[in-house]
C-alpha cells in the first residue's frame, strides 16, 4: 500500500499528558499537511511542510502544538499538556508538486479524558 | 478568509433516488476537490476540478465546477446504500491562502435500501 499512513490510529490520554502522532506521506510527495477535524465539521488546516521546511501555521496551532518533518519524509505532530478541547481526529495529507490534489491518511483519533 | 458553504448538511433518501449537493463560496478557487469520508477514516478523494465550467463523471457521480470557479455541485444518479457517507468539498488557492484546503462542513448522506 503506497498511501498516506498514520500512527497510532487511536490514542486515549489523560489531560495534561503529551502525545505524539506520526505521518508517513506518499513517497516523493514533497508537501505534507496536518488538519484537525471535530465531530460534524470539515477538517481545519493546522500546518504544512514543503520538504523539511514548515511554511505555514494556522492560528489554531497554539504553542502547545509542534510539528516537524526533519528529513523531508515522515512528519510528527506533538501536543503538550493536552486539554479536553484537543480531542479530535488529526488528519495528515500529502501532495505532489504541480497539483492542488491532497491525499489523506486514515487519521489519528485523539481522546483526552 | 475563504469560506465554503455546503448544502444540505443532512440528506436521507431512498435507494434509486437522485440527489445534488452544493458547495458555494464568494471566493475564487484554483481547484476544488470532492472527498467522501466514512466514520473513523480519513477523506478519500473522489475528483479534482480545475477549469471553470468543467464537468467530470465518475460512474453515477457527476461533478461540476462553476464558470467563475466559486462554486461546485455533486450529483448522484440512482443512489445506492453504498453511497452512504460524508461528502466534503474543499477548495484550494495557492495565491491567496497558500496551499491549504478550505473545507465545507460536509453533507451527511444516508441512502436507505
């Protein structure tokens, strides 16, 4: 399977704990995106990378959130000191150059108790 | 801020009926994508439309991009229970909003046998 993969698929944590999610994009896709989706809503943009450079961050990305893509391949999204309001589906997408089309992974469902 | 309004939000129909979902904005998009999402999964790409007035067909699904590239529609002919899911439209405009996708809130379609 050469699609976008995300790990873990589900994460349950207690408020105040740190969590880290991983995304492996489609190989040779130089752009990688993170979105957050809450129940009954469409996904909302968080941040994106072109190769290893983080080029844009949403205002939704508070200072408790950090994302990296150190070698321009996989990416991690870390949330520190989780809050109940962080509970959501975190989606990763990748896109090749020359097109607007983004391909999504299966998502990581985060539940903060 | 670019916004996409999607309607209707919920649609419940009988197998064999036709339906249309609308996606409207006051902003111009360079392209518009339609996705279908199942519960607990990431959005799966159905189609990308890039040219004003463009019509694309995918079996029983017909997608249209408005002449001014501000709106789009998805028409399903003879809906089947397997069409049940959340349909999302998403617009991209690299010039004005970077590479992010702006999503509508989605249309939850239920096709009853």
